[in-house]
C-alpha cells in the first residue's frame, strides 16, 4: 500500500474515533488505562522479547550506548510504564469541566467548558515507554492519537500497541483511539505533518533535528520546545548556602535533561563567596567549565567561553559561567541567549525576585529553586506530554489540561436577543 493511502486511512480513522472519545465517560477511560497497565505487566516477557530485536538491530546499526540505554525495556521500565498509566487513571478528568458560569444582564448563563483537542499526532524517538505514556495522556484527555515512534523501536512500539489495544477492548473504546504507525518509512512523518484535515496538533519529542523539521514542514500547529538553555542567576543579595545548593543541583542532578542549567550567571560582588566552592563541586562531578574573562580569573581551570557557548544546550557535563554586574545585566543575558524554557534567580531581595518573575520571559521562572523542578510531575500535573516554550496554546509542562481546549457554553430558557 502506498504510504499516502496508508496515512490517509490512519487519519480518517483517528478523526472518526475522536468524535466517539469526546463522549466517552471518565470511568470507561480509567478502566481502559488500568486494563492496559495490567496487560503490560502480564506481557513483560513478550515485551522484552520484541525489545531484544530492536536492541540487536540497534547494535548492528552502530547505535551508541546512550541510545541503546534509552531504547532498552528493562523490567523496572516496564513496571514504570504500568505505574504511569495507573497514575494517569487516578488524575482528575479535565474534559467536561465547566468554569466561570455567570448570569448576564440578558438572563443567559455563559461559562467555559474543557473539551479535547481532537486528534493529536506525536512524533518521537528512541524511548518506547513514550508509546504508553503518550497514549495514556491522550486517552484520558479524550483525544485520538497517532503515534509515530522511531524506526529503532519499531518492534517494541508495536508490542506496546498490542497491550494498549487489549486494554481498550475491555471497555469497548475503539482501538483506533490509539494508532501506532506500522511502517518505518520516513515519508510517513512528512505525510503526518501535512494531515491538517485530520490532525489538530502535532507534538514532537526528540532531538533538535526532529523539532526543526516539524517547525519547518508542519502545516499543523505544534506543541514543542527547541532548546532548553536554562539559567541560574546568583544575585548579590543571595544566601550563599542556598545559591551553592541550587547551582549544584541544577547542573549535576542530571546532565541530559532539558531543564538542566547550561549557564550560571553570578553577580560580581558574590562571585568570590560562591565560585570556588561551586568549582570544587563541579570538578568532583566531572563538569568542564567555560567562562567569561572575569570567571577565568577566579577559576583558572575554566576555559574561555566563546559566543556560541552562551547559546548552546550541552546536555552534557559542561557549564558556561558569566559574572555580571547585577540583575539588569543578568536579565539582558537571559533575553539574548535563553530559550524561554526555565530560569532561576537566587536572592533574598523580594523586590528583585518579583522583577525577575515579572520580566523574564520564560515558560517557567523560579526563585531560590533548582531548574530541575520544571517538570509536570513536580508541578502536580501528574504526568506530562512534554514542555512547551511557545505561548499558544500551552506553555511550560503540558499535562492533561494542556491537551484540551475550551469552548464557551450558553444556558438559556427560551431567551432571545432584543
């Protein structure tokens, strides 16, 4: 079958199923999620077997150890997939929620209702657990979903799809509510990005190349972030203990995440109090330091930073450090080089904290807290489909509510406009 015909069929089925899902009860969705979780646990052996095929193919293709690690489905990761689905089932259902219901002078009542987006296309790489996570979030929010995983995980993703469909069948929800693209043909991605007659939103989860392709080619709105160039600014009114703890955790807790600090900004007068101890911490953690000329004078081990360093998401044990005159210069640096993801100020000055919160234009802005908190689970969303640095329609960690839209509802009793 031609890829165009195949994708057309997928889109048509998703659109038809979206109308069914919009009226599906919370109980039915939760039952399907719980049944899927049980099926995943019961299917551990077959999931591991199919995953082994992907791992063997990946080694033959020369995938590096980091990619193979992300690809592997261990028993712990299979259990985590099931736990994630049960956690989603336990979350409040946003669909159908009515807020701001008010009487108008005409006598009508006007309110806002949460509704599904419709059909969500998700393109992702490597991690097969995304198949279960994304399907669960989309199902709970009442959306049909088209999942296109990476070719390196084709056997794993199809095996997980089988578990999801088994769970859906227990409650009578159409299997087309979750479709996992069966072909590894790269043309399927191009087709999906142009299916605006069927798909309402595209969510890419992967490397910069994938995000750039979606931004360039998609005729469908997307929820995405391109880079996670996160900053911590240590103000001259900071508590040094807090500053060191935050700057340590923001970089060393995990290196390869989008909410990891990539640039540390330090006010001139506090630099001698915090930089030597931080340098010791980073050295012990194997972090290579790149700094401005003033930083290099304080820390001889630091390599001179280039202009490119300030706008680079390393996702690695590398950190850029810049000493700034104060809050104004720090915010200017963030505006110039930041990616509008997550930025933190460490300060005991309430006025400066408020200015930072108000004026830094990022999806998450923090005071005296590590950037590593920029996460749907930590924010109380329960789970997230990704993080958006766009301003429309979702911003920051995108949970269930971010996968819905709203519509105005009007209640009357035979009212007519005069």
